[in-house]
């Protein structure tokens, strides 16, 4: 079709790419004398009524979006049986081409691109539109260095029905969410998973899974945890690894419920990465400069925990005071510590903890209570979580379980005076025990030294240790909150002595 003049206006000049549904050309708009990109539907596809409606739906859906990180739809039409969509022409390259050429991106730049893609998805989700094929091939890097998302060809409005065959896998398997791979219904959380996989590839230079076929890769997304990004790139911070883990959780209950929450955590993480690296380049510099404004606009107050500084705010405050930002962080585990001279409580000091300080405790069940994420309780990053399994019954005497819990290893015998726990889900109750060494069963822990009833977002309870020192402290959850899905979700646990 090179040289074809569509509707006496758009002259197709060069093929840019082709997919299963359409071919994209660079074209010249002879009316407005500008370059555009035109997606022309394949002739055999246009004769399928469902495929034709999907193509037209893309034009209508994306035309509703106006966002600096979305490639805009300019027009749509049909000429001699050739349906087409006219798009903004972006002179640049795809994110996939950039990764193939340069390998892993600078960490700050990868985070900045993930934020920009997230902002575009946020706009789409607010318009009730799920992209369903988020991948580096569909991300363009424009001449200004910004990420622009395109190709909503298999996008679907959350209200749409009847255009996706039941059980059909939709999306590219290298980036497909577990629910997509299994042919289940998708939501904005599916885009979040795919964005997390894109971020993983930006950081490591390759997708997390490879296989002999598309099916084998898809099944790995369903069955296998995402490989630890820090094993492939050790300089990635624990905070960023935590965001990746949260975004790519297999279970929807453990994944970010909204992309705005992921954006907020990525913004905080960008500040952490900048402080660790000592400098930023490219898009990371522009994004870091815009952090305060974007954080205020994109992260509603309900997503921020009261009484806590975000990492970005802390870095900016410290730089303003002329204090080295690196002093805020403990290199082993990146656990945030209080600002110098401002203790958490008068006369109390924090017991140093690392992600290895926490262990799950489920002696009345299968002895595994989300063990893969329990280290999030003591990693110093409030954006990561440890969640109990989901239960269809309440804990209590005579029930199937009296509770579940998490053990905190103080590293040495300490007479802890206060126990702190932060929650995403409130309304649960529990008890705290202490012992020297991990104990096999609940009865071995003795009597509780404190209790929590109807927990708020942050609970600080005084421990009755009578001055005795213990190496291990147990948080034992005895009652699940009402009407929250039968689970508890905790973000941080701390000890003070």
C-alpha cells in the first residue's frame, strides 16, 4: 500500500511495523501538511465483524484519552474497504529497541519510565479502559525522552461485553498476567502486572521468563514467582525490589489494587535511587524535579499513611538542610531510620532489623503463611506488604485455627519495651509473645506480654517483659477484620527498647 492516498488526504510513505490485526505506516497529511502514523486494518481481518468492531473501538476509546504519555488518536476512517486509524507520529524508537541496543537501563531512568507508563495507564483506567497488552514494544520514547504508550488494539472497556471469546488468552505472553494467561476476566490490575514485568526487563535487560513456547512462558507467569531482580542486578534497592514484588504478585489480593498506588511508591523509590547513586540522568532528572507536584496530584491522601514522611520528602528536607542524604539509610537492607536527634519515642531506641529478621508462624496449618513475603515486615519500606492467607472462617477456640502470626528475631537478647505494627487492613486483633528462640507451637510461647484489639493503621503497644531480655517476639493474629476478605495485610513491624 506504499504510495496509496487514503480519502484523498493521507499518503502512505513508509511501513513502520505490522501485527496480527493491522499494519502501521508513516504517512503525510496533505491537508495539514504534517507527518502522521496510520494503522490500516488487514483486509482479511476487516471482514470479521468482531475484529472490525474491536478496531473501531480502539479508535473511539483512545480518542477519549488526552494525556502527555499516551499517543493521541487524530482521526479514523475507511477507504475502499480499508479501515484505518490516524495517530500522532512519534519520531523515536520503542522501549524494546532501546533495551535491545543498550541492555539494562540506568535504574533511575527505568523507574522514571515506569512512572510515566503508570501515569498513562492511570488515565486509561479512569476512563474505564484496560490496555491488556502493556509491553516495551508498545512504549515509544519520543525525542524529548518521554515514554508514550500506544497500541490499544486489544484494549477493552470494563463495561464491554461479548467481544472476547471465553477462555482466550489475550496479550503478549512475555508480559501476560496470570489471570490473562488463564483466560480469566481482566482489570486494571492486569496492566499493573504487565507494567511490573516491563520494569523488570528495563532493570535486567530481559523478561523474567523464557520458554520453548508461548504456552510454557504463560504457564510460568501462572505458576512461578518472578525471579529476584536483585540476583540479576544487585545494585537495585530493596525498596524498588519491593515495588516489583507487589506489582507482580500472582494473587490479585496481594497486587497493587490501583496503579496510582504503584506510581506513588515508584516516586518515593526514585528519590531513594537518586540518593544512592548520587546523581540522575535523562528522564530520571526531569521526573525527580517534578516529584513533589506529581506526588500531590496522583497520590490521594487515603493512599498515604498519616504521620510518615515519604522517601522523596525526606530526601528533599535533608538536602535543604545540607545533610548528606546517604546518612538516612542503613546500607544492609536499606532500612529507613529516624532522623538524627528525633527519636521515635523519648528514651527508646529502635532495635535494628533487616528483611531476614521476620519469619512466618503457622503451627496449626501447613506451616507456611506467605513465607515468600514475610521479610517485607522488617525491610523498612512501608510500600511492601506481608499478608495472611485468605480465610473463609474466623479464628478462635474450637475453630479450625486459633490464629496465625509472624516471628521477629531481635538478633540478640533485648528487653523490648514497645512493639509497633502498621497495617493496610484495619480492625484485626492479636497478641504479642516473647521467648528465647523460635518455638514450635503457640503453647510453647507462654503467656502474652501485650494485646491489640481492633487495630488501627498504626499500633504502638507497651510490652510487659518485666525487664527480661528475649531474642524472639511473636505477633499472633487472633481475629480477622470483618468484611475485608478474610485476611490481614501488614506493612511494617518494629521493636523499641
